[in-house]
């Protein structure tokens, strides 16, 4: 898998940098991805005793790789909205907050349709680990993305919090 993954990762990184014309959004996205493994680990550990075959194997690894793509998409949607808000003249702090609020529903609905879409794979012994990986990782990762991406954006761009009484 390494000969296929390395060029794919390089191309993805290049596309993200070209999309935003900056390196900081790339770092924001890359810093959120490892935290998704918390949801994956919890999901596999919690379902292991109840669902036979729910272990981290090759099929779960495929699910984790597709999960990374879904998390990148969610972060790109949020970061793009921040850039749109900044272009409209909003203050950086207000742009981050408004982007998180306005993109919450689309990101959550996209995650929900994917989670609901893999439920039929749960009874299948071969696909159960991928299904659990995607369901748990995407559920946790979506909530995490909506919190962590704005925090990382404000941190990496050094955006101060508003002064008391201002908004």
C-alpha cells in the first residue's frame, strides 16, 4: 500500500496548499486528523465484545483512510467559509465564529448520511470493522472538527479574542 499512499498524500497536500494558497490551512487540517483515531479506537473497543470481527485490521484501515478524506473535506468547507467571511469584511474573530455556526448543519448532515449509510454493513462479518471505524470516527471527528478547526485557526493566525463588551 505504501507505493500508492505516498504519491496520493503528496498530491492531496499539494491540492490543499494550492486551494488556499497558504500553508497554515494545511497545518490546521493535518493537526485535526490524528484526533479522529480517538473516535475510531473508542468505537472498535466499545463494539468488540458485542460485534464479532470488529477489530482494527486491513478493512478497518481502509475505513480509516476514507475517514481521513471525509475529515479533510469537512475542514476545507469550514476554512473556505472563514475565507469568504474575511473577504466580506468581517473581523477575523467574527469570521471564525460565523463560519463555524453557518457550516455546522451541512457538515453534520454530510456526516450523518455517511454514518447512516454504513449501518447496513454492520451484520456483514467482512465489512463490520470498516463500518464501525467510519461510524465512530466520523461521529467523533465531525464534532471535533467543528471545535478544533476554529481553535487552531485562531491560534495559528494569532487572532486575539475580542475585548470585553465588543463582538
